[in-house]
C-alpha cells in the first residue's frame, strides 16, 4: 500500500456551528509526505495537523497557529481517517469547519466525489506496542496492542433516552460508512440556550444536531440509530485520534471519553517511542494491517 491523497479538488458550503455563518470548504490534493494541512484562506495561515497545534478541546477539537484557529475539525477528520487518506489540504474561509448535518456523512460523500489517488511513497502506519491510558475519575480512554483496529466506547448519561450505551466498531472503511458516519452530534436544550447566551452555537439547529429536552428527543424525525449517541462518540474519537498523524493498529477503549481525554491520550502515546512502532506497509507480510484501510 502506498500513501494516498484525492484525485481532484472538491468543495462544499455549510453553516458554522458556533458563528452561524456560511463556510466555504475545499479539499485539495497534497504531495506525499505532507500529512493533513488546514488553511485559513481568509487570513493566509496554514496549520499542520499535529497534536502540538491543538489549542482547545472543551466543546470540539480546535487547532491554531499565530493567533488564528479552526474549530470543529473532528467530523471531517473522522471521514478523512476512515478513508485512509494520508495527504490532504483542507481550505476554509472562516474559523470553523461547516457542521453539515452533525455527522460525517457529507464529508464521506465529498471524498467519494473526489476519488482516491495513490502516491509514490509507502504508506506508514503506527502499531500500538504498549497499553497507554488516560484516566480522570471514572472516565478513561485507552490504547492497547492488537492486530486489528477496534473502537470500544461506553457512555452513561442520566437521561431517559440515553442512559447507558456501549458500541464496538470493528474498524474498516465500509463498517465506518455503514455503522458510524451517519451518527449525529447531540446536545441538551438547556446547554444550547446557555451557549447562545455566550454567543456560541448560533448555527446549531435540529438540522445539524440531535437536541434533547429533559425527557425526549426534539427532532421530529427521531434517531437514525437507537444508540446514535454512542456511535457519534466513536465518530468523534476516530477524528480525534487522527492527530497521531497516521493510521494506527490497536484497540481504542473509552468510558465517557471526550475530546480533551483523546488529546491527552495522543500526547501520552507520542511522548514515549516505546509505546509504538511505525512501519511501512509495503509487502505481503503487512496484509493484516492493510485490510482495515482497503
């Protein structure tokens, strides 16, 4: 397997979740060995996707450089990662990625339209060699060695519609598109009202999020999956873990994980080279690693 980018530039326009303004997004091919690079077209700033450029993780994953930032990148990154794309330029004309319908389905469609192009350098992949865990109270996120890639997530909310939900995704591109990509972000009505009082979530609506009051889902169409909430948490985790800088093989496990815990996990993983091994997928011996990203 070799590194990949997209065959041609593709674009879409959507609403930014927090500002509520239209955002133009363009994905462009990028040469091998460059990774994922975000560009703020409006201010002329490029922000490489590396853990050191994460500047906020409270409500979304936000990267920044030179005083400029781009927020809500995790849904787009989730799709890029699921498609195994190594090199890509992401151009926006605002400080956030458009939220679309609150899932990554629109970004999957955009990548399907762009097509995947193989490049000249071998694909690099990270093999998790040791357990790495971040724990805060009862919450934790963990990576452990495995010959397959699996996301195992559990959430607990004191809400009658959510309560306890658990889901395990045996990762492949097709499983991702079928089981996770359509799962939307969610929030509670009292939180939305508070955020709007602070000038945030101005673009949030029933068109791009699941909204719950104290007892029920307010979206008239209901849920796409009975456990859509935990599936979306996996979608988020896949996007957050792309900050590693390459696809990886290992088990990801979380109880009440968050953007903040995921960021701390990537930093903890990368600070000790004994936690992982980076290999080129070039021959028949690595077919077991290649299958997840076929």
